C-alpha cells in the first residue's frame, strides 16, 4: 500500500524526522488525571511537536491561516501539538497506552519515563502496553537509545494488521525514502520484543471494561481504546486528530503521514459523528484535554 506523499510533503516529512523539537513541554500544561468510573487515566506528556501547515497540506490556504490566527498562533504556523502516552489504572492494576517518541525523533521528547516515575511506576513494572499504532511518536519510547527493549517485562498488544503492515517488505518498497525511519523504528520495536507481541483483531477486549476500537486509515491497524465503567466512558482515539485547530472544523484535511488518506477521512468522520451522537468523551495522543464532540457547520468542535 503506497504512502501518498508528494515530493513537497516528502521534504516536510524528512525535515520532521531528524529534527530536535525545541518547544518546552511547559508551554502546554498537562491536564488530568481523568476519572472514568473506577479507572484513572493519566496523560504522560512526552513533549510538543511544532506542526507546520505543510504537514496538513490543505491548511496551506487562507482558511488554514485564518484558523491558526484565530487561535492566537502565527498564520503560517507552527502550531505546538502535544505528544501523549497514557497510564491507565484500576485498583492495583495498571496498563500503558503508547510510549511516546523515546529518542528517535530528537532531543525534545522522551519524557514518558520521567512522567511514569512521577506516578510511581518503573518501566520494569509495566506488564502490558497497548499500542494505538507503530509510528515513531507512539512506539519510539519502547526503545532505549541502543534500540533495546526499555520495558523489560512488558507484552506489547496491537492490531494484527499493524504488525503485518510494518513487517511487510512490499509495503516498504514503494514508500518514500523519507519515511524509512518510520519503518526502521517500527521494525526495531518488533525486533526488540521477541515473543512479547500479542496480536489482536477488531474490537478485542483489552482488560475488563476496556476495548480496542479499530480506526484504520492513518495506518492500517490504527486503533483507539474505549474505557467504560457503568455509564462513564472515555475514548482515547489515537491520531484521529493531529491538530484540533485545523482538523476539527475540517475533518477532510489529512496529514502527510496517513497510509490511506481517503480511509483516514472516512474513519475520522465516522468516529467524530459517533462521538457527537453518543455524547462520548474523547481524548487523544495529540490533544491537550478531554471533551465532547459537537457538530459545527460542516465540521466539528471539541467542547
Ligand atoms: Zn502521532
């Protein structure tokens, strides 16, 4: 499945990967923890990345500039966006959802381990890590700088389709060279946890009250995690939105890292609509807060 990148976007993507992001994490306070019935969900802020409009090409427009300006940002960006992992706890059990960038995207990240320590959790105490997908800003933190397993006793849980895609030489061959680091990180993660990868399919139960929710398009096995206790629910939707400012009002605006942009749009519209209709509380790896979804004009808003 080819990655749909123009030459220009490819330059933007290649600029991102080796870059050290220098935005201080202090620039966006970390909300939470969030309560979901008996569950406690704590966002672990790995860092902030400066999202350039060129990473959402439709935002290189008057409409995009107006949205950025309206949010108090420079009209041509960048927009600082959080990179989060999540610690989910119930009673004496805990689980990790994603692991941040680690050191693979430069020196501005890699704060998940410290955030975990602040919660009293050592990496060797983590038994289960659910992965929304295998992009470097979610899975890089599973590796030490020497590309060994950072979590000595953890099992990784992810969609079968995600493992298959990043393991497939036929998928990598047509992908632009600039995305090689994404494949390298994904494959390094799979290699660093031999015998500790659990593949799931569809809406599998991850733990009592917690289910996987396949959200394909951004990557083939991209998934969210739906936490429910009684009538209290929270959907952690992975990378459905990389920019709340730009993509909530324009769900058709895709990021350059989507494996299948058309499917990513369909999935984004479907889940935004479901959240709006069901009154579902959501958060994500690139959202700084939780909220509910409201339809506004032809798009949506987080309220
Ligand atoms: Zn991401």
